C-alpha cells in the first residue's frame, strides 16, 4: 500500500470513529431531552450522521452506489424536520388567540 492510500485509510477510519462517537452523544441527547425540541433536533442530526456514515462507507469501498440513498435520506430528514417544527409551533401557540389570527405590529390588540 502506498503512502497516499495509507493516509486515506487512516483519515477514513478517524472519520468513522468520530461519527460513532457523535452517534453515542446523540443517543444521550435523545434520551435526556430535556424538551421535545431538543429531541427533534437530535433526530435531525441522526439523519445527518446516517448520511455521513453512508458517505464514509462509500469512500471506503470507492463505490457510488450509496449516493442516491444519501440523497433520499437528506430529503426525508429535511421534510421530517419541517413537519416536527410545524407540529411544535402549533402545539406551543399562546392561548387566547384564535387559529390563524396573528398579533398586530406594535403589540396593539383589536378593540
């Protein structure tokens, strides 16, 4: 094995180790919370870590087979994050304001 190939393997191994460490920390964040929004963000990061892991596997094998799968996972992660954000926004709406009515600029209320 030549020197560039050795450096390539060492860097890819380091990347996989860092992805695994980030996954362990991510599971701790999902477990501990403390809020639903923290868990939602952690699940979004989980999708990013899966994509990074597939990218590292693809780089190890020097095979572009996983690129479409990574693209689909990125799309699903994005749409999942938007859906969770909309759910949390509706759930955390302040009481006393009808659905769809917004506060007026300057804090004025209707009379």
